[in-house]
C-alpha cells in the first residue's frame, strides 16, 4: 500500500465573514480602537534624543526585508511597526539599540500573527549576530511591559477589506482587487 502525502506549505485560513465586513458597527469599532494604539505625538521631538527619522526608516526597511524573505503573514510588518512606534513614543533609547528594538517588535508580531513564528535564533542571524537570543528575550519583556501587554493593535491592514467592500465595484472588479490583496 502506497501512502501519498498531500501536505502543502501554505496555511489554510478562514474566509472573511461578509456579515462582519458589511456592518458599520465593526468599522466604527475598529476606528475607535485604532486611536488607542497610535503614538499621540511626534516622539522625535519630545522623547527621542539619539534617534532620527532616517534611522527609523532604515530599521523599518530592514524589518520589511526580513518579513518578506521569511514570507511572514502580511499583518506582521505593520503590527511590528506599531509596536516600534509606540515604544519609541514612551522610552528614549540609544541608536545602538534600535535594531534590537526592531527585532523584538518583529518577534512579538510574528508570535501574534504567524502559525509558525520566527525564532529568536533566526532573527539574530538577520542582525549578523550583533544581538544574542537571550538579549532579544530580555528586551521582549521590557517591550511587553512598556506596551502593557496590549499587542492586538489595529493596523491599516485591518481596514482594507472593510473599505474595498464599500466601494462601488462590479463583481469582476471586486474579485480582481481581492485577488491582488491575497498575493
């Protein structure tokens, strides 16, 4: 008897619920919750003395490249950036710790959104081993504490389907748009 293995490398996800996506109360709730998870001011002027906007852009580019290379779920990067911005709005850090903070934020977002999250060891490899796994785990607790363990932030990705479903699109245009969202 020959057994065939039909395992695939893709994740099977639940289909979006049209009842939730078409309910104005859900969209309004997302908008209300989103406000709680946004930095309230420009932290470059008030909190950060050592970090400049171009440095944030560099670490964001690095984080995006890691997420793309590791084929992370599309929600991981925006969620990690949300954590990064919220932390930077509260805690002044040195520029030598910015990549470590970005790595921790990716690690946390991956744990929340991935079925197989990134490992501490793999993330450290992407830093050219400039940080150690234990250092990543230690900072993970610091970030969690400062964010008060509020990790289920609303990001722009959460609004896409709500907005697209409200556009006056024909069936074919609608299917075309959604075919590009899922790739």
